C-alpha cells in the first residue's frame, strides 16, 4: 500500500483539546534553522519508507481555528526535491492563484530535474478569506470546480506535448507548447467530496484524497467517485487521511481518545466549522465526535488500538478500495509496529 504524509511547510496548528501544546504562537523558522528542520524531516520520512510527500498550500491561516499559513508550495517542492532521494512530491495547486500554462512549464522543468517524482494535487479551494486577500475571484463552489476543469484540460494537453489552443471562460492559450517536454506521465491527485468534486475526479484525476472517516462513509464516497469515473471509462485510486493512535492495548488507546474528547474546546470547534464553510461534503457532516480532534478528521478513520487491531482496520479499508494512506506520523509506536506491515499490503 502506498503511503503519504505532509511536507514541513506549516509550523502553526490548532489544538481543540485543552492541555495539549498549542503551537499557534511559534514563529516560522528561517535560514539555517529552517534548512535543518527540512533536512531532518525529509530524511526521517524517507527512512520510514513513505512513498509520497504532500506539499500543501495555505495562503493564509490563523493558527487558531485552522492551521497557520504555510511556506509557498512551489518553492518548497523544488527545495525538497533537491534534498530528497526517492519521495514522490505532490504539490497542491489552486486554480485562480496559478495559471495552468505556467504550472505546466514549472512541472515539466521539475520533471526533467527529477524524472517521475512530481505530481499535482489540484485543489479548488475552500478557505474563502484567502481568495480576497490575494485578489483572486473565489467564485461559487461549483464555478470553482468549473475553473479547475479548464485548468486540468490545459495542463494535460500541454503535458502531452501537442500545440494547445484553448479558449475557455477562465483560461486561454494559443499554440501552447512545452519545450523541453516532460519525460514522465502526469499523475493528478484531487480532494473534495461534493458532486462537483466527484465529476471533476471522474473526468481528470488519478487519485482522490479523502478526509478521514468511518468505513461506511468512506465506502459510499468511493462508490460515488467510481461511478463518476466509469462515465469516462476511467478508474480512480483513493488515499484516506488517518491520524493513528497506537498503544499496547485497545483499551489503553481508547482511554486516551476518551480523555481527549473530554477536553475538547467547543468554541474552537464552532469557529473551525465556520472557517471551513466554503467546502461541501466534508468535515463531519455525519456528526462523528472523533472528527473534531484534528483538522482533517484523521482520528475518524479509527486507526486506534493495538498494532494488530489497527492492521485489521487498514485491511478493511483496503478491501473497499483504499490503496493509499495519507498519514500523520506523530505516533512512534505506529511507525515502528504498524507502518512496515501496512506498506507490505
């Protein structure tokens, strides 16, 4: 099974559990200190055998109700590519903030330098404050996905190497040609769980990033996404986000979860829900209490318990079509006792 984790681009994050260290006041590292953090982190991720690294883009974040602002995704992708050996780097790209023609050129160059090690995570965007801050038209939810459709149409055509004329509502090109051409196939990741997201993934994407969730919820999303892909005679892969909590016994792990739930700050949970209101189909519409324990509902995937219990849970997700886990790697027992076995699945 493929594995993925976050790149070290965000150094401020929310904690909804009282008594857990709040990193929102930490300053961004800089210079040699930042380089050291990145080098150590990347070396650790590669030593754990992680196959993919997701370079997120948070144009603006408060560090309180959502994670803090991040370092730029393009600069950090290029930087990490030069300081890593085998990780496949997935760069989050927001249409509206970027042009597909320029991203095609940038990606083709990175692919020449690091053949086969770059993929795009097409992110239509939900943090509406970011758009106005950067002078980008947020559009309505479904219009953002229509813009993403055009973005991927141009990007894929340019990547194929044929001269591209495109006259769309959001983007226009004339005789667009990449030179030098990329040498690898383009792999497209995408998030979102709304009908518009499903339609976009079915038409264009290779792998869908899913927020954490129950087995039943995840299976229903996969079924819908597969149906969207079948309309285009395509197949999709699925990457599930999970924040594992591994302990020597199931009872010990769940006792810790119960303790965290008892310390949840309801005010922060309410502010977070308001902040992510620009998204549809995500963030605990089913009311799962575990979804509030982190910002991407990772604990709701319930990789919680003893090592054997967690592996059995992973096999259940694999059986419904999950073939990649996007992981928080902060649990050291999970990394030692579970990660090698799941990578062999």
